[in-house]
């Protein structure tokens, strides 16, 4: 593991132009920076994005690595005054793109491009070595479901689609009746089928064809039906989430800033090695990236190795409640949206989020990305 990743970093250090690294302070980017420092004759240039809200700010962890390896470190603290930039970035994808981390990805790319032309990233580490918090949540859920009598699970498997997922007990019964694949996919979506049913306008309900979803579900069932839950989650994310979200986001955002991004974790030799390993070598209940952390424990301080994954998001919950609430209203309640969605439901999401009754930030961001794309491209 160590030799493969180090060799991958060495290859990606070959460049005729100035080169640096994104540094979030997470395991993956910290490993990349450590290996760059180990194999570079000059100080590594590192770049980080931070926020005023501690739940989303990782700069103190990035600083730990920057200090340890004496990097030339630059950071930018992001404020919510980015409504025009949000419009520009989301329009750059040429399609509705629902990952809010596109904003900080562009900002860190723009910052990095002021100093270098190429940047190494830690993308792919979570998919290869089991680093996502969602994996831990599913492992815990699976252990709880295993305690339920098989007779009750069998009954739930026949009738779970009839339970109302908007209620606490209905959601539990749905999860109980699903198989591992259905449970993981369902838990990974922000709008349930019940919510989409009331959200879509009558015209859209008539036109939407669910065959693509059925084909996707059938192919996933066929390919992954014999995998344990840990390996199943990694395979699905590696084949769908990584190429359709993470890599698209980094490619479009970095190119918008005229920056080339390279991902050492995605070297084909490391990918083949990672997926040849037993899943329990990578994750189990309460533990993530087990073999990766063990391989690099001599290079990373304990504050980095033991920290919980934060994710590269933005504080949209806070922004949509305060500074960007009016911005959201303008886009989400306009006439173009009326053709696709029931505006009463969207208004309900906005009001419930504003009052703090529910956190609808992910739903609102998805709707916002659609509205911006529709408004600026049609």
C-alpha cells in the first residue's frame, strides 16, 4: 500500500510547471502531502479552504500537516457572499449538479492557480479504503437489523413499499424490508419516492419514466448481489458516485480556474490492490481506512489519524437560513420552477428550514442547482 501510493505520487510529481497540493487536513490529502514532502527537494506548496463555522472548518487540521512538513501553506476563509459565484459555478456544469462542494472546490482551485498550475488531490481514497461516514452508518444499521426476527423481516420485505417514509416508524419499517443494496441506495438519496410524488408538478409526473431507475437497480442487483455490505457500498460509490460526482466536480471546477488536478489514489495499480483486499481490512464498526492508516501511521500525527471524517461541504444550512435565504426564494419560487414542481411544497421547505423545524439544506441546494441551470441555460 505504502510503496504503491508513494510511486503513484512520484509519477504525478513529474511536471514542467509549478506544482502544489490541495490540503484539507483529512487522511487522504495529508498522506499525499506527506509523500510529496518526502520525495521533493523543495517545500511543498499547499492550499486550504476554511469557513467561519467550526463544523465545516478544517484549517486547523491542515495547519498541523503544513507545520509538520514545513509546506508553503496558503488558506482562504470563505464567507457567504457568493451568490453570483454560485450562479456562475453551477452554470459551468452544463447540467443540474447537486453537490454543494463544487463551490469550495472552485475556490480552492482558484486560490491554488494563483501560485501553481498543477495540484495533487486525495480524491478516491474514501472509495478505495472505506472512509465515508455513510459506510459506518450502514454497518451499524445492518447489525441492528440482524437482531430482528427473520419472520418480521420477511413480512416487511413484502409490504415495506406501502409504509409512509415520512414518519419515524414508517422509515424504520421500510429500511427493515429492504435488501442491502436497496437500503444503501435509499439512504443515499435526499428525496424519497413519497417526497418526489408530492413535489413534482402534475405535468412532470405524467412525463417521468421510471424505467431508467429500474434498469439501474436491476444492473446493481445483478453485479453486486453476492457481495458483503462493506464491499458492496465501496463498489457502488466507486462505479457511480466517484466518476459521476466527485471527479466531475473536481474536473469542471479546476478547469474553470485553469488548474490541472491529479489524483494519485486513482493509479490503476493501487485500485487493483485496494479491491483485492478483504473488506474487513479496510473498515469495520467504528473503524475506517484501517490498512491505510496503519501503512502511514509513521507519517501522520495522531490528531489526523484519529479524527472523524468531516467532508468537503459548505455551511448551506446556515447560509440558507440567513444570508442566502432571499437568493433561494428568488430562484426556487419563480415561474420556471412552477412548470416542474409544486411551489407550495418548495415554500414549505423554505419556511421549515428558516424556522429551524427541519434541515432541508440538501433538498434546497438540489432544487437551487436545477433552477439556476434552467434559468441561465434556457
